[in-house]
C-alpha cells in the first residue's frame, strides 16, 4: 500500500507562493485527508476522504460550506450542469 500526499497552494504568475489552499485539521473548514479537488470560476472544491465531504472555498481561501456525502468517494468532478461524477471506494 502507498499513500499519496496532496497539497493545494496558490502562487502568482511568477511562481511566488501566496498561501496554502486549505488548513489541515478536524475543525470546521479544515481538511483531514485531501483526496481530490476541482475548481470553477467561483469556488475551489476539496474532497475530504476522511470526512466523506466536499468543502467549498472562495478563490481567496475563505471556507464557504461543506456538503456531506452519503458514500465514500475517492475522486470527483463537477459537471457544467451542476451535477457531480464520483469514483467510489
């Protein structure tokens, strides 16, 4: 078995680090185990496999809300019509 550690960070066009994309932890708006992410014109979406939830953030890193999933997903993709596709564990 192997683990893939993923981190999200924001950088400018010159590659200068601006900030981390999320905070690790168990509190509100924090991620325990990042499995996947997606982004659209308004938000950053993070799939937390340990919480079985999608966390939504603004592009400047502010937590918006959490969508609890009724199943365990390992990957996801937001579709243009607002639906999601999931790869289930």
